[in-house]
């Protein structure tokens, strides 16, 4: 059972990192992607993963 929990946590963290890296990439490369867009995206991630 611990292996399943560990795998689940690992997948969650991987997905979270991917989502946050996408936001960072957009901020760095897309001049039209504003800070408010990043904040909105981060808030959606928090809500999606129930981190708040």
C-alpha cells in the first residue's frame, strides 16, 4: 500500500511541476503572457489540486 501512496504522490508532484514549469515558460517566452495570467493559472492549479 505504501508503494501506491508513494507512486501517487510522485505522480501528483510531477504533474504539479509540469504545470508550474509551463507557467514559467510562458512568462519567459511569450510577451503577451502577463503576470496576471500567471497568477490566474497558479490559482487554478491550487484549486484543481485543492492546495488552498
